[in-house]
């Protein structure tokens, strides 16, 4: 084997070992953070996330959890920075779903209703109209003064997802009013 090939092979081995070490560190940090979150210790969660991000600033899940910890403390503007970074870094799986909803809800809370609606409609496209995104879209539309659209969505979601026999009895009427809340 030539010297160049040996060096390249050593570099690949070093890269693999480094990635494995970083993965192990990230997994350990993630476990600690999720434990703090499950205990609703948001200040500790924030501190752990900040430490994790000093070591691995491009960890999408660390940014997402940092956002969540801040959001839970009412630090919405700070949370939005971390949510957006997590989304940009390619968050996946259930964390992506939760981050989309958290980001959209937080934008609604700070009055950025267009961005909230955009993210909620993305969530509906990706996860379906019978999802939590539809309920939060109704809230965003309500906040935007689009009351008729909000009640239409809410009534449709209610009829589509209820198991209540008394509501089901009036399904036809509720669907009619979901299409035309004024009943005209």
C-alpha cells in the first residue's frame, strides 16, 4: 500500500472514530436532556442544551430541545431561533413533527401569524388534515381575525375525529355548517 493510500485510510479510520465518539456524546447528552424535560425541569434542560451546543452546534436535535426548553419558560423569541435552526439542520422523525408544531404555535404567540400558518399548512401536507396541525391552524386563523375559516376547520376536525355518539348524530348538519358556518 502506498504512503498516500495509508494516510487516506488512516484519515477515514480517524473520521469514523471521531464520528462514533461524537455520536456517543450526543446520545448521552440527549438522554440527560430528555430526562430533564420529562421532569419538567426546563431551566436544567436549557443549561444542558447550551452545554451540548457548545460542543456540537450543528446537532439538529440539540437545537430543537434547546427551543423546547426556552418555549416552556415563555422565552419565545429565543426559542424561535433554535426552532428555525433545528428545522434548517434537517431534524427528522417525531422530533420534526413536534418542532414544526412548536415553531408554528410559538410564531402565533408572538403575532407572526403568516409564518405560523405556513408551518401549520406544511404540517397538514406532511401529516394529514386530521392531525394536531389542523387544530392549531384554526387557532392561528382565529388570531388573524379569520373567524369563519377557523370555525369551518374546527367543525370539520371535530366531525372527522370524534367518537362521541351525540355529535355523530348531527354529523350531516355539522358538515354543512363546516362548509358554510353562516348557513346560507
